[in-house]
C-alpha cells in the first residue's frame, strides 16, 4: 500500500491508456474520451506526469522496440 488513492487511480487509468496505445488505431483524443479526460491536453499532461514522457514519446519508443 502506501500510495494515495488518487495517485493509484491515476496510475491505473494511464496503464489502460498504455494498453490502448499498444493495440494502436486510436489517437490521443479518442483515448482521452474513452478514459474520461476533459480533453487530449489534460490526458497528455497526466500521462507525462505518471509515465515521465509524453504520449508521442511513448508511441515512438514503442515503434522503436518493435523494429
């Protein structure tokens, strides 16, 4: 335990975003809508806060690891 509930919940939501990115086919706006963010900019800020890189950087690292 030891993780505040809001931080735990944010991490789970961003984990789900990562799964959606791995499957491909969705843009940030679609992911943001599915996960309940107010807009894609809010999603991007929260993603970077949790993961440490922007959604674009994350996708780039995925494409490099698959090559």
